[in-house]
C-alpha cells in the first residue's frame, strides 16, 4: 500500500470516486464521517478508499477494519505492545528503537499497513472489536439510519412466582443491526456488474449471503422465502436507482428488515417458554409421600388429610396452570398478530400512495406525450407545406423533401419553424421527465408489491408455527387434565373419608376438653369456697389447666375451620376447571363419605346437593321414600335428651323438575338456630337433675358450637343440642312440674 501512495502514475482519489456509482459515493461519504467521529487516529482518504474497496464496498466491513487499526495504533501509542514485554533487555547497552547501518537493513514498513492481531499482541484484556450492536448505534446516531423496530417475539416476565412458573433456558435473540447490515450488503452486491448471461439472476455468492443472514437470525426458511427475499431486494435496488427524494432508502430497507425479522424462529419461540408447575415429577413425589404416610401412620388423620389435600391440590393446580399457560400463549400470539397487522398497515399505506403516484404519473405522461405529438405534428405540417411549395416551383419530389426539411430544420431566419422546433424540443424534454417519473413510480409500487408478497409468505409461515404451538399445548393440557381427573377420582374419596375421621377425632377431643374444663371449674369453685385465695399454687395449677383445655377447644374449632376452608377452595377450583359431567362424577364418588360430616365441612358440599347419586337422573314420579328428608340425628347416648320436644327440622322443599337422589338432602345444611345476641338457656347436669342457666350468645363457632356468656361473666362453648330458646325453656319447666325430673349430663361440645 505504501507503493501505491508513493507512486505518481496512480489516479487520484477524486478520479477513482468519479468512477463509482452515486450510491457507492454516498456510502464512502458515510464511512468517512463515521471514521472522523469514532476513531482517534487520522487516516488518509487513499487508505479509506482502498479499505472500502477491499471490503466489497460494504460500509460495515470497512468500518470494522478501520476501527481495528485505530485500536491497534492506540495500544502502540500507550506502550501496550505485547511482543515488547517478551523481548530480553541487555543491561550493558541500550540501542535506539531503529538502527540503520550498512550491514543491517530492513525493508520500510508502511505505517498504515494492515497486520494481524498477533503482530500487535492483542491480549484477552484488549478492547473488544466493534460488534453489530455498536455499529448499529453509530449508524443510527451519526448518520440518522433508524434501526430499532419492535420485535415480534419477546419474553413475558409479568407472572413469575404467581403460578410458580419458571422460564426455560434462554435462546439466542435476533439482532436487528445484523439483519439490516446483511440486507444492505446484499443489495450492494446485487449492483455489482455481472456477465450479461447472468445479469437477471443472483450469483451463488450473493445467494450464500442471504442464507448466512437467515442462519444468523436462526430463522426457518424455504426456497420460496429465499426467492421472495431476493425479489424484494432486487425491487428495492430498482426503486433506489431512480435516485428521487420520494424514496427513503433507509426507511424502506428497515421495512424489509422488519419483515425478515418476523420469520419463524428455528428454536420454536412461538410456543410458551415456561415450565408448567407443579411438574409431573413433583406430583409423583407427592403421590409417593401419600402412600408412605398412609401406610406408616394410618390413624394419624391430621397428617393424612394434609398429604391427601396437597396431592389433590397439586392435580387441580396443574390443570389451572395449563389454563393460565394457554392465556399467556394467546397473549404472546396476540402481540405477534399486532405486529403483523402494523406491518400490513404500513405496507398498505405505502402501496396506496404508490398506486396514486403511478396513476398520476401515467396521466402526466399521457398529457406530455400528447403535447409532444402535437408539437411534432406542427413541425411536420411546416415541412409538408414547404415541400408542396417546392414541388409547385418545379422541383422534383426528392429534392422538394430535402429543401423543405432544410428550410424548417436549418433555416434560422424561418422564425415560425424555429418556434415550432423549440416547442417540440420543450415537449420532448417534458415527456422524458414524465417518463422518468412514471418509471420511478412504477418501480416504487413494484417494490411495495414485492414487500407485500414477502410479508404474506412470512405471516403464513409464522401462523403455521403458532398454530402448531397452540395444538401442542392443548394436547399437553388435555393429557394433564385427563390424568388429573383420573387421579382425583381415586384420591378425593379417600380424602373425604379422612376428613370424616378428622372431624370425629377433633369433635371427641373438644368434647373431652369441655368435660375436663367443666371439672376444673368445679374444682376451682370448691377450692375458692373452702380455701379462698390461699394455696395460690394449687389455684394457679387449676387456672392453667382450664386455659389449656380452653385452648384445645379453640384449636379443634380452628382445625375444622381450616380444613373446611381448604376444601372450599379446592372444590371451588375444581368447579371452575372441571367440566360439569366430570365434576358430577367426582361428587358421586365422594358422596358415600360425605354423609357423616357436620358443619362446617358439611356446608362445603352444600352447593353440590343437586347432583344426583347416579348418572341417570331420578324420574319425576319417584317413590316418596326417595324424596323424604333424612331424619334428625339423635343426641349422643352419654347426653340426656332435652325434656321438651326439639324444634322441627326445617322443611326441605324439592322441586318436581329437579333431579334428586337418596343422598341429595344429606348435603343441605340448615342455618344456625341462634345468632349472636340471642338469649338462651343452657342445660347443665346438677346432681340427679338438670340445671338451666340463662346466657347470651356472643359467638357462633363451627360444628354448631356457640360461645356463651353467663350472668357471672363465665364463658362456655356448648353444642346446639343443649341450648334452648326462652319459649322452649318455658315448655320444659311446665313438663318438668308434671313429671319426674329427668337425669342430666354434662353438656359437651
């Protein structure tokens, strides 16, 4: 390169630039501006031009090479020569950096010659090369080329942790700057001169350039994709060659970039990039835990209910997670549809404008051609008149034609002919300009038609991948739903059975705690009556025992309430997710285990009381025994039944058109008998008889248990069976005065 700079016979840089097309001259100016604003070293025009030429007239490649040289010079100036650190120094002598003697000679090295990175000793800590992102940033900010457009596929990070959903491993993302540079480079290569035999078709090297772009974008393409992209780029070159201000070459190339960026991704990014949880492995672990727990601790109802509820909830949660995943996938695809709609609207607006331009240019061209035809006819009329005049004077026909043409075209004294020729020349120029505009408008419209064809192809390919993603997710969701329903069909009845066992256990525990609490109260009364406030340690022991038993009652109530809330949430989820027929099948499978339940667990299943016991609905003219309400439960044998008649059970009204079953009314839960603020009488055992103490309801606890406050301030939790309204208490007193007093027992929760 130094010989080129030193030679005098080489053409100047200005002469070589004149040999380039206008497009390449503009590209070279762009490269010059980028180098001036981005590089610290000063490079000659000759070096920039030779680099631009070596890079096949690609601005991006040439700028990368110049940037590499600039970084190498910067490291050399800063003393970061990697090779210099390895050279051994002689402590006894010091020589200058360059020695020129007669015996030692080295060829001159051009300062601006290009060397490999190894020559400059580029270590791992050296500044990185200019990548495509930085190049796009520089082009955008220094030259004004807009490179950023909305991507068709992005990750949605909004609902992480809500459904316990995590994203799959990240995949390489597409870079808009790479796509823009590939398209720009390909369009420049199309303008290179080629043999006449292959002038209309891209060469193998040019086709390989497009294929490299598709590989960089990780796009799924076909031969039709390649052909349509080549046609669009050729139409872009034809439209850009018109060199009019109406065609924004950067914006139109960005339009092609946006279309190509919407191609389907090879890694199938149109499917949901999430892991639906709980996974099948997690559910398998829960099932294994259930089996181990039930076999190891069959009587531990609390633990059994917890593990059974966890696995049932996992089945339902997985089904709901697939519903949420489908919604997320629809949102992802809606964004893609929106991008395609936006691209279609952009191209449609440009096509409408170009179609109007073609129509206007065609109309203008016809007008100018008509004007030229009229001017030419006027000149021809003058020639014809001169010919006739010459023939009339006796000149032969051929000579008359020559004389007529000379008098019209060459006689400047003939003012009429000069004016007609001037009008014809002006009309010819107008026709040429109109023809150029018409061709430009036609090329613009052809480019937009090619872009529209490419967009239709890309959209069709993208829709196929999105449909395949929806189908795959639907298949997976259907499989998970079917498996979940099968597992729930066998697990839910076991859970309901354990719930009944849990309710019985907690009820017995609460009753025993209530009995012990009453005994401790009796001890406290006896202690106070005989010892007063003395023996405080014994008194405190009794108070501590009373507090513990009260806590047991509260914990039992909370345990039942918690179990009821969990079941209510589980069945509400199933009601929203499971089809009606499958939900009825689940209720029928659990119905035999629901009959022993009491409120609040019983109230959970009251919404499913209308579901028949069998898939076949009971006929309207069924036997009255099937429609009869179940008998009221008898009080425990250890408790004395109240003397007065218990209030009648609420009447169950069954519509004749509603499907019923022997177990339907078992799930109907009547409202509580008393409410907060009501005055009642509580029945307590007193020797051989019963004592009725007035109290007021201050709370309604689960399982028909009421929290009462008595006149002395004491609070008790009593079952509904041992509470009576004032009217019922009056009836009991009347009956007791006539009959022998009935023996009573301690009221239990």
